[in-house]
C-alpha cells in the first residue's frame, strides 16, 4: 500500500479512537439520558383541570417541569406528579411544558380546551375520545449534544469505511 493511503488509514483510525475516548464532558454527561422519556396526560385540558406529568429514565433524582399554566413541579425519583392548570389559562391556546433533566430539556405541548366542556380523563368512567386520523410527531429540539453525537457518528463511519478499504486493498495485493 502506498504511504499516502497508510497515512489516511492511520488518521481515520486515530479519529475513531479520539471520538470514543475523548468526548467533551457535556456530551458524556448527556449520554446517560438517551432513554429519558417525558409525557403529559391528558394533552388537552380545561382551565382549572389537572394534568399528570411523567418522567422516566433521567439519571438525576429530580426532574423539573414548568409551563406558564401551572406552578413549577418537581418529579422525584421517576414518580409522576399532578399539576393544576390555572383558572385563567386561555381557551384554545397551546402551551409548552418544559421538562429539565441535568442540562437537557424536552418539551410537550398542552392545549387548553376551547369548549369549556369535559376533556378526557376528568373522572372515572369517562370514555376516551374517538381518534380520527393520526397526528405525526410534533418535532423536537436540536441542541449541541445532538451535533456532537452526529459528528462522533460520522467519524466512526468514516473510520469503518477507511479500515474496510485498507483491508480490502491488502487482501487484493495478497498481503493478508
């Protein structure tokens, strides 16, 4: 193999080693929260009603949930909590509930009912609404840790391709 190709293969292999071993501290801290999930139920509620806030998979003992329609709520040890919606929440408005785990945040949209009527589930025995159609994902956030993870993934893929080319070339020359 030509010295130039050996150099390229060595650089790619070194990049893989650095990507795996020398990640920034913030990225390493956030990696523990890949399985972190949050939810709000129900996602449509009337003023004065309640929602159940849930967080699971955060590596911290306390997750903070906040929105402009209820007081700040702390979820302890992955347990759910109830939040009471302010009576003056604007009907038909949508609000974002922001969950914070370490330095990461996740958001869930809550809609205030515009008819002032009963919204499921308000009491036992109420039937869930009939869904007509599917609402796709409401999007997400894209922060610095996502960019770091994408970059590390790219380095790993490039290293794998470089190593494959290196070994294929050696095998083709009969030097295995």
